[in-house]
C-alpha cells in the first residue's frame, strides 16, 4: 500500500507545474489532495486495491463549464468539459454511472465533449446532462441527484462563489450575468466532494485560505472561491487533474488498471478536444480564441503530460 500511495503522490507532483499563474504556494497547501480523491473514488467502486470487489454501481456527479463572455466567439472554455468527458468515460468503463451538471451557456460545450466519447467506436457515452438556466434554481437538480444515488461529486474547472457572492474570472471580471453558481449543488450532500482547479477561483478552492490566494494570485482576494471541497486537487492546468485522477485510480485499483490505461488514450483525448472546440463551440480560456489549445498550451503539451502519467503507472505495473 505504501508504494501505491507514494506513486499517487508522484503523479500529483507531476501535474503541479506552474504555467505562469504563480500558484506554487497553492500546490504546497493542497498537497495530498490527489491521494484523498483517489481513495474516495475507489471507495465508491469498492475496497481500495481489492481485486475481488466489483464496482458498486455508485453514481458520480460531475460539475464543469467556465464561460468566457469575451471569447471569439463567446463560449465555454476548453479546460473543464474535455477533462470531464475523459473522466466520465473512464469511470463508466469500470462500472460507475455518471451524470453532469452545468449551466445553459456552458451546456453546448459539455454536450459536445461527451459526444466525443460516443463518436469513437467502442466508447461509452449517453451521460445525462442536467442544465440549469441562468439565474435558475438548483432545487430540481439537487433532488434528481439525490434520487439517482449520487455518492460523490467532482467539480473540474467550474467558476465558484467569491466572498462577495459573485462569479469572477482570472482577470477579476464579474461574470455573474453569464454564470449560474453551482456551488450549492456541490455542497448539497449526502455525497463526498472532490474539486480540481488551477487558479483559485474554482469550486473547491475554499479549502485553502483566501489570504493565501490573495497573497500570490493576481486579483486573488477578489476572485478566490470560498466554497470548499473535501479533497482538492490543484494542478498547473485543471485538465491535468483529470489525467491524474484516472492514473491514480489505475494505481490504486489493480483490477481497473488495464481499463483505465486504455482510457488515458492520446487519440481519445485529442478527439474530445477537437469535437468540443468545433461543435460546442469552445474557446481557450487564456487566449479566448477558438483554437485547439487548453490554457494556451497546444495538444502536444498536454499529450506529454499524459505520457508521463501513463509511464508512471506502467512503472508500478512492472
């Protein structure tokens, strides 16, 4: 077990590469988050590392979508929906059902990302998407998720509530006119919570002190999300957190390893990104352009990160 945990920690260290946001102090404060998140996900599927335990059929709720009103065109950003679809594919392949929640402006990108799973022969799709209107109530979605037996919720790159109750992007802009806050769904329980973020303004970042985000991130005091998560994964790019969760699960659950390694597929990752950009549409959250990039990094940069994580899992297998 010690070797497994050490390798999960090594995967976390790999994704904690600062791409220019000055978030290294956030990495340190959140260290160990991947270990806890992997254990929580593995528990939904059965006992950690128990080869004899099949997935229990637990439902995983996924929350994502970060709207870029200044994009060309205005659209959800690529970071978030692409990783969500990759996660949904992997979790469903090992027996867990998933459902997604987003708001109406981000719904097209989320649906496009999920279609990237369906479009490849042999992939598993048909993930329900619950869409909340702008300014709409979350009551129906909360009731639906409780009735569906959601046991754990993962928020990936979803703008969260700030101390003054607004939704703000990394530039400090209030994007509340284009965003329905989904924080109350995330916290509605009885489920456990995992969050993935890369800037301080995403759901889950409230697990860190607001003063820490304020001290190191531009506009940090204003943009810091106050909504906490039980397990927080801080990555250089949130998309890498999806890779890390699948890689960590492949280490934790030897019975799932081959299946999850198949899901950490560069071809699938690239296909989901391309379909999301084209059909969502979706834009890069940094450049705000409809390009084949995530946080201004091209597909090759993300594929290198994916390759490093795959290599680490193979090293454990050997």
